[in-house]
C-alpha cells in the first residue's frame, strides 16, 4: 500500500472499546487497544493516502438490549 500510495485498512473494534463492564476487562482492554491502533495508523499512514477505519458495532436487534441496559453500559 505504501509503494502504491493508496489503500484502505479496516479494523474490527467493539462497543467495548467505549464502555466498561466488570466481567470482560481483558476483552475491553484489547478492543480499546485496537481503537488506539486505528488512531495511530491514521496519523502515520495518511501521508501515503492510506485510509484506516475501525468498525465498532451496529445498532441491530441483537445488541439493542445491551445498549439500553444501564447496568451493562455504565
């Protein structure tokens, strides 16, 4: 990508890179790291016309109950 001076990179993040939950601390920590990796790569690779994005989560029926659960999203 650097040699071609173009490209797109997509990382899979999670809602847990934004939220805290006591039962999944290692998972949330790793996803928080992915979020910061995306930010760093954006800065580092922008000069090569390489776009870097992180996909968090989609508001679907499957995760709607979690998003609305105040205990889960605190």
